[in-house]
C-alpha cells in the first residue's frame, strides 16, 4: 500500500508543511532547558493544540513533538530509557488530530540530531547512531506516524545513519539539513554535496531539502542549489520566519505573515514541492502562506536579486560553493525587510 505522503505527492504539485514547534511551545509555557518531549505525557492537550493549529491554518503535513526524542538528547533530562515511549505518544497524539481533520493530513515523525559528534572527533559511532535512530523510529511507527522526518542535520554521517535506521524500521522518510554556516551546514556540507549524498543512499528519502538556517533568503538560495543538480526528487523548504532578535529576555523573529507568504510562493517557484516554516513560524504565518500558494499563479524561477529584494539580503556572499566561498557577505538589500 502506498504511503499517505506519496499519495499526496502524486496528486498535488505543492504541499504545505507546518511551522515552528519550539516557538509555539514556548508561547504555551515551555521553559528554556525543559524537554519538549516530556510534554507529550504531561500536557497532551497542549501538544494536540499545537498540531491542530497547523492543520487549521492549512498544513498538509505536521511534525510530531519528538525532535529531541532520541536517547542521547533525552539523557540530559534523565529520560534516555523513554525514547521509544515518548516518541510513540507524540505520534499517537498526532494520529488523533490527523484522523479528525476531514481531509488527508500527514503525520510526520520528527527526528532531530543526536547532539553528539561522530568519531574520531567525538564519541558517536555509526552503529550507536543507527541504534538510537532505530529506537525512535520504531516508537513513531508504533504511534501511527505516516512518515519519518529527519531534520536540522549537519553531519553527513548522521544523515546516513538515520537512513539506515529508517530502513530497518521499514518506514518511508524525508530528510532535511540546516545550512547555517555561509551556505554550508556546520559540518561543511554544501547543497551539491547533499544531493550527491541523497542520491547515493541505499534507502533514499521520499523528499529532501533544507530547514532552519539563517533566514528565508539563504534557504531559498540553497533550494536553487539543489535544483541546479538536476535531482527529480521532491525538495523541501522549511525556512525561519525572518531573523531572530533578542528583546526583553526573549527571542523574536522579524518575519511577518506577509513576508512568509512571499517566501512560500518564491520557494514553490524556486522548485520546492513541500513548503513550510521553521523557527518563529506561527499559525498566522501559515494561514497567509497557504492563501498565497492557492491564489498566486506559478511564476518563473526567481533570481537571487529578486529573492533579496523581496525577503532581505543574504548572510554570506554565496551558497558555500565556488572559488569565492569564503568571501564576505554582500551589503543587504536597500529595500527594508518586512519586520
């Protein structure tokens, strides 16, 4: 039987994913340093509200509250033996919301990085990473997730380990990396590197792409980098709602719903098929993103200048590739960001 995401991809030329998990949970009372995954048990009503807010705003896909649900991350909270359980509960709550949505909505089991560095620079071995990802994948599978969703990965070794683990679980999956260091991931992966890695996997994802990073403009430049490699696999764009600003003890993102609507349409026109938001993206952003995707006609692929004119300047001179990869960032566009 074909999985729910593949069925949607066969009938739609774009799908909308959800927005931020952490930002929304902090607004519900989560404190810095707390494990969001423990709220799956302690505050299931709030997690259902998080999921439902994305569905009500028009999302076709929402991610479960399990980003830090692997044993390595949960060990920081004395809950390393609960990785399977907490991930299962996160998916069960999502299944309840999706099954009462009145339309097809995909429950994507979020899987984030372990937080450890691979050997020889760190303690993490391939086999241990596979074991941790497999444990979490089985929990999400048992809870009813439609697809596994690897996100915010920096190291290619970790991406490969997750792909192997998801194959052991027999689950379809998607996977994004975060390009937050002058057009590269923290471990130096470029958009071209990622495409080559994805296409070389024994168990490749249904879709791949980028999430988080430094801002919407940079993320779209990365999407263009994916497209330039010629892969026919669906591309994911999940950019932050603008740039984070520290104000009165809290982090705020300066991207307005109108800016995120422009970003969503440009992401589609750049070549992305699955479009959502990451940090700072709230239901009001998603609502305008959905409206824009439904009402604005598809246009030509935007140029880099058109991207910066609409969304603000890049944080670095290029996408991390080429001879001028280490050049300083250009001046920001003279046009004001929609903050």
